C-alpha cells in the first residue's frame, strides 16, 4: 500500500487530473481507510469502475492512462445532464504498471459499464450487477470485510443497512464512508449569491441524486437501529476549504476538458498532463497538512467502522 499522503496526492492527481479537486479528495479518502484490511470473503459495495480502489491498494497506472478514458463527454450538456462516465468502449484497456497485491472477493455496482471497466483492473474476483435498493445476493453471516463509499445513493437506506447487517459475519467489519448534508453546503451558501442558472451549472444535479444524506447523529442512530456496534468513527477531510474547492472545481467544464484531452496527440497529452499535475500538486500539497477543524457533528464526510 502507498505510504505517504503526498504520494497518494500525486497518484490520485495523475488519475483524476482533469478534476484535480477530485484527486485531492481521493487522497484523503484513501488515507482515511489506510488501516482497513480485506479479509475474505470481502465485498466492495458499489465499486464503480474500480480505479479508486485499485490506486488505494497500491496499483499503478501508466502516465498515458487516466480516469477520463472512455466517457460520453461529447453527449453532455448542462440542460440535460447525463453520467458521462457511464460508458464503456470495447477498446478500453487501462495500461497497468503494477497490480495491487490484495484482491477483493466481490465487487458490485448497478451500472454494467462501470463493472466492465472494473473487470480490466482485476482487483475483484467476481463482479455482480446489483442495485442497492434490492436485497443483497449473499447469504447470512457471510462477509468478513465490507467497504463502501456509496450507501447513501439509495431511496431506502434502512434496507441496505439491514442487508449489510444480515450478510456480515459475526467476526466481520464494515467500513462505510458516508456523506452528510455539509458536504454540499458550499452550494447552499452560493444559492444566495448566484443565479439559478449558475447554481444549476455548479450543482450538476448532485443535490437531487444524493438521496440519503444524513447528519452525523442521524447516521449514528441509523447504524444503531440496524443492529450495528460502532467500533470507530473518523473524519475524512481536515477542513471546510477543501470542500469549497471541490464543490466548485472544474466540474462545470469537465466534459469540455475531456474532449480537449481526447483530441491531443499522445506526446502533447503527456507534456500538458505533467505540467498540469505538477501545478496542482504544488497548490494542494499544503492542504494535506491543514489542521483539523471539523467536529463529527459538522463533518461533511465520515468513516464509520461497524461490527455486528
Ligand atoms: C461516488 S461513486 C463511487 C464508486 C467507487 N466506489 C469509487 O470509489 O470510485 C458511487 C457509485 O455508486 C453506484 N451506485 C449509485 N447508486 C447505486 C445503487 N442504487 N445501487 C448500486 N450502486 C449504486 C454508482 O454507479 C457509482 O459507481
């Protein structure tokens, strides 16, 4: 596993270079679960395209590869937002320099295109198409380790939590990274300053699609009600400025940046990407050491370690 937060920042900036603010958050998210060990049988619930987990586990991509390969960026417009990453080109082939040593038994997601991308990374033994609004296709007391950073994307949070409880082995552990409404507080603050049109461009439908954002005390209540013991809670990001950066960031023009990047020769791509990543690395590195200002009650994103 990668050791220092600075190395993580560099790796995640390389991967998410056109959305550097995402690279910064991913570095913190990865550091936040550094002590998590995948004991078999293990599950990465809503694993998506697998790139975050691949990088977290210490895998390395070639500089020629990034998160923005195989998208439908050219079909995006701010009037009819689509998930531009929900796309899979049959020629998609991430160039891998080194594979992580760890493997996870199961990965699930409700988007087949993302599972197809994840299958190229070979970090999950089995990839299963599954909507978290339905019961999990696993037996009782099965998993020793479960990780998810996506349980809040459901209509019915009680169902997924009771399913996670049902399928957890009595000696198992679940690591859930969850959002609270404070994660998108920047948008609420900007509501007062910006026009509706400008806010819609910044929001890009996020406030509508994050269905089950709960405050810290609500998460504690939900986990307890579902039968879990809370073993540990950790803040994921040190302070508010990082979230303000992320809430604005390059998201509004990401679809255009992707198309520009796609149009570059591979030499020019490498040259621009290197300068780009170096600049954002210098800009963001000091933020890795910002003092922690959040109390759990006001935290935008938390890691909960749960047991049965
Ligand atoms: C923020 S992404 C995280 C993906 C991945 N875990 C990662 O860290 O890159 C959220 C993921 O949740 C998945 N998702 C959203 N709603 C879902 C649902 N109802 N059932 C299963 N997966 C869902 C999305 O397809 C997406 O892959």
